[in-house]
């Protein structure tokens, strides 16, 4: 029994040893396989990372090389410009030196001629003195007395002849008016002056009660800040009763702010989200109205094939004013005046009407142009493929570029006619009074003038002269000279009529 147990124990021990050995081998095999798989994965990841790093390096290298190339190109361009400027400067210096040499040569030549002229003049003066002495001895008069008598006689005769010729010229002009009409009209209408436009930058919004101001301001001012940020208009709420002031240079944005306030106050719901919604809606409505206004204006005036952007700018004129005169109304009026005048002169009325409508488009640009509005308007017209004569008429209507066709002076004159008619524009009172005083001062500077009266809002000047001091011919001369002097020294809209009055009274009493 005991040997059997020992054998069983030994067999069990051997079995355990074999099992442990086999298990250990299996574990080692699995460990080696797992280790090999991990190494293979690590190698793959390593290769991928290296490839990514290499690609990143290549990309950075390419970007750097591109940046270096761009900088080199810019440096090369700058060097080329500097070289060109140096060459131009050297050429100018050489030209200047050459002209300086020519001037010096001419100066030397002139000095030599002046020396010869001085010698000859001295000789002639000596001979003249001898001749004068002989004539004085023969005539029995001094040279000074004879000269004074001769000058007075020639002056009176020349003045009478000049006045007579002036009357003859005026009569001849009246008789040949039909033949010279086109030339005279074109030369005359260019004398019309234009005035600078003063823009409104403030609008007012009236409230029904003071309680609305608090709701418009909102908690900690968030409502008013939102409205100002969205419209770009400063909203001023002060002690003025039932009034809110909207300040800004863009008339379209001022109108958007005014309409948005009206809508918000009427609706009663005022908070940032609602303000943003209303302002966006109003902006779209205004934009549609601008396009529709421009389209209707072009249809009313019979202007076809106008670029959509120019049509939109014509519509924006509705919200712009000059001296209180609505810019769209002024442009429509100018367009009709241009068409009428062009028809009378035998020119194309359609081109003239188109130029008259577009002459002030430079005033309604959305950005801030560095050029004057006339030149900027000409650039806009050229950009949108308008005819060359129309572009020139736009740019030249304030004499900021040279006129090259007959449409340009017509637009200039009609622009002044529309702005200068009574009641069309507001004027600063001080400038108006100064113009009247200047007119009267110019008239009083003539001898023989007793009184002057500037009437008809400065469009007529009546001058009263003394009958015992001024003749009828001299009255006509004063009127002519005064009109020229006013044209040369003053700037005014339209034209000024000068009337010189010389009255002779003969009084007797019957007893």
C-alpha cells in the first residue's frame, strides 16, 4: 500500500512539473509574440511620425522659401524703382544744367545788347533835348505846357470816340443776334457762378412724451448703445422736451435711425435684439426705396441703359441736401434745364439731360473720397462706361478740369441756375449782407456817384449819379466799367443788373 502511494505522489509531482514546464513555455511563446507585435506597431508608428515630421519640415521649408522669394522680389522692385528715380533725377539735373547754360548765354548776350541800347538811348536823349529847345524857341511854349494841352485834347476826343464805338458795337450785336446766338449764349452762361454746398448733419425725432426717453436709453444705456452701434449715428438725448437729436454725416444712416426709432416707439418693444431686428429691416427697406427712386427718376427723365450702380446713386440723392435744397430735386431740375438749353443750341438734349442728372453723383459716395465731388463723380462715370462728353461735363462743372465740349458749359450754367434761383437754397446771413455791402462800396468808388441801392436780393444794383458831375456818355461808361469790376472781384449766383440813373430837373414857379 505504501509503495503505491509513493508512486502516486511521485507521478503527481512529475505531472505537476511537466504541467508547469509546458505552461511556462506557452507563456513565453505568447510573451514573445506580443512583444514582437508591439515592436512592429512601434516601428510603424515611428515611421508614420517620421513621415509626418518630414512633410511638416518640407512644408515649413517651402513656406520659408516662398517668403524669402517674395521679400527678394519686393527688394528687387524697390531697387528698380530707386534706379529709375536716380536715372530720372540725373536726366532732370542734366536738362537743368543745360537750360542754366542757355540762360547764362542769353543773359550775357542781353547784357551786351543793353550796353549798346544804353549808349544809343543817351545819344537820342541828347538829340531830343536839342530838338525840344529849338521847338520851344519857335512856338513860344514850354514842352510841359504843350504836352498837357495835347493830352487833354486827345483824351476828350478818345473818350467820345470810344463811347461812340461802344454804342455802335452794341447796336451791331443786337442786329446780328440771330447769327451769333450760339456763340454769345455759350460765352455768357459761363459767367454764372456756383456756390459750395453745406450739408445737414443733424435730424430730430419728436416724442409724444418724456417717458419714452427712458425706454429708448434702456438699462445702463444698453438700448441706445445698440442703436448707435448698428446705425453709426450718434443719438443725443438731453433736456430738450420731447425731442431726440440724431447726429451723423451719412444722411441714409440718419434716416434709418429715425425710422427705426419711430418703429420701436410705436411698437413699444425696445430691447437690443428687437433693435437689431428693426434696424436690419429698415436698412433693407431703405435700400429698396433707393433703387426704386433711382429707377423712377431715370424713367421720368427718359434716361435709358444707365448702370445699376449709377441708378442706385441717383436714388441716394433723395437723402442728400445742399443749402437746404434736395439734391435729387436739384439734379432733376438741372437735367431738364440742360435738355432745354441744348435743344435751343442745336445740341443733343438726351446727352445733356443725362449729364445734368449725373453731375453731382460724387456727393453721394458711400466711402470718403479724397478728390472733390466733381472729379470723383467723373471717375465714377468713367468707371461705369459713360460717354466722354458726359464724364467731362461732370468733372468740369466746378472748373476743376478743362472743358472739351459744349455740353460741359451748359451743365455748369444749369447747375448754377438751379441753385441760384430765389428760394432754392439757404444762404448764410453774414455772407449775404457782405455781398450787398460790397456791391454798394464798388459803386460808390466812382466819382460823381451820389447813392447806391442793392435791391432784388442783390440781383440788381441801382446807381444814382449827379447830373452836374456826370454826362450821359459817362453814365454809360460807369455802368460798363462797374459790371466788369463786379465780374472780376466778386463771386455771386446768377447775374447782377447794373442800372445807372442820371436825372436832370428843371423847376420854375408860375406866379
